[in-house]
């Protein structure tokens, strides 16, 4: 063999080895879950506080979630439970809503099948101005109507320290600051809450959210963002109307649950109409019970359909202190989710999933 052929032969061997190494590396990367901090590091600190977001950032989350509502004076506020994580009961008792109507109206029962959420809060964030919202003390989540009884007994103690609600733009500024001071990037995962309800009030929460996102540089699929919504009609509107008008093309996520048991028991019509959703996104955010039959520890029929159609699945929500019956620990849960091809996990204990990913990458 001449020298030139020897050199070519060695080059081919080296190139082949490099390809194999890259394929192996990519395979290991694909085995890792995307770590989505559910309302921040809410297993350790009160949800949706800047402190919880900072801790999630430090623990190694890939994305931080934001639930978005509009205040009565039209500010985008990051919050979720609101009345179960604050002292609103004592500071604004006169703002309690009429909750005598326990049966949702017929209009809602029809709309529920396309992801529209019903408003049944005693205190609703959209009845308060931003100043009123910021005057509240935020704490860990307590049990309904029992402000001195924690929902999760071993989490951050109730009514301790000093936590506050904040706006979406304040959180985006905060994230920019963390990125600058650490040199590390992190994604965001906002959810547009109750768009149908706000439309009824003459407000366009989706448009406001998109405008804020564009202002902070989130414009296309290459940016570190997923935008999620339960309401299918709003998903379609965002994809086909709002984003084109704003020159945006963000990754969208359709949130879905209620796809448990037999088809006749499904509560959401899109459990059996996946193809319609796939016209607008191939990312699904799915409740754990709709993915895993925990009694038999196997994928649900709905999960099998998602797998068949190569849907990207982000599962919610992993809480190590309230695991489903039959699941012994977090790693067992993550093994089950991995076995059906789930690519991302909403978690309140970020370190658990980060550690699982690290162990998987060493195998």
C-alpha cells in the first residue's frame, strides 16, 4: 500500500470513529429529559417567586415556567394558585367572589372539550390591580380554606420570610440579569391562562404576552422558549393569526389531560383528534395520568397514539412528595416516562431530574 493510500485509510478510520462517537453522544443527549422548572423550584420555595426561579436556575433547570394572568389594570402577572399562596383572604375579604354557583354553566361544559378552563376561584387575580397584588405576602401552598395547614408538609414553612408576586416583564428582566452574571442561558416556558375568559372581558392576553416576548427578543423557533396553552382555539389563533401579524414563529405546546382509561371516558375531544392539533404544533404537554397506567405500569392508549405519531411529549407534573400510587420513587417514575419516549418533564424538584440525567449520560 502506497503512503497516500495509507494516509487515506487512516483518515477514513478516524472519520468513522468520530462519526460513531458523535452518534453515541447525540444518543446520550437525546436520552436526557428537558428539565422544566414547574413554577420555579417550587419544591423548595414558594411557587412563582423570583427566589424560586433563581434557585431553579442554580439547580440546573433548562426552562423556567411562567403562568400568565392579567391584573384588572392590564399587567401580565406571574402566578397560579394565588388565593392558596397568599394572605389575600385577610387583606381583601371584600373582594371574595360569589361562589354559590357550584355547577358550571352549559356554555362551559361544551367549551371544556376544547381546553377552556372554568373560573371557580374565591379570589381571582384578575379582580385586583397590580399594586394590590404586590401588597400581598406570598407563602408556600396551603390546603383549601386552611391557611395554616400546608399542602406539602415538608416544604418551605408557611408564612415565613418575605415573598412577593411580580410581573412577566420583571421576571424576564430578572432572567436576563442571571444570564449576564452567570454566563449561562436558560429557556422560558410561559402559559397563557384563561384566554377565553379574557376575550369575554374585551382583553387579549395572548397578544399582550406575544408583544412582551417580542420586546425581549423571543421571535422564532431557535429561541429558548415554549409557549403553552390549554385552549385549542387559542392555540390555532396564535399560530395562524397573531404570530404571523407580529412576524413571530415560536414553538407552541398544546396542554392536554383527561385522556385516561377507555376512549369513551375521555373528557377532552382532542384525546381522539390528535391530527387536528398536529396542524398547529407537534409539542404536547400531557398530565402524567394520561400517559401512564400506574396500576399496570404501562403506557395508556392515548400515550401509544402520541408515540405512533412521533409527538414530542412534555409530561406534567413530577412531585417527589406526591408520587402516584404504585410508584416507589422518582427514578422509577422517570424510567417509566423514558420508556415511552417523553422528552421533557415539569418538575418541582429540579435536582432529581438533573441527577437522573447525569446518571443516564454515564451509562
